[in-house]
């Protein structure tokens, strides 16, 4: 296996793990907190903003680590 193949495998596994954790810790509790279908749907859609914030925070931390490790 090439090193680029291993990178793709690890990146794919990290993405899948991120989605599973997001579903388990954010979407499911938001879904269970409401009674009607439209409130549940809106809560699930709004949780995408939480996912985007977590992804951006992780990307920022990763960028900062790479930037400051090269100095």
C-alpha cells in the first residue's frame, strides 16, 4: 500500500467516525427533544451548523499545529 493510499484510508475513516459521533451526540438528542416531525426535522437541519463549527474548529487547530510546527 502506498503512503497516499494509507492517507486516503485514514482520512475516510476519520470522516466516517466524525459523522457517527455527530449523529450519536448531536442529532439523536436533538431529534428526541421534540415531539412533532417538523420540529425534529428543523433540529436535525440546524445541527448541521454545529457539525460545520466542529469541522472548522478542527481544521483551524490542525492548521495552527502545522503552521507552528514548521517554525
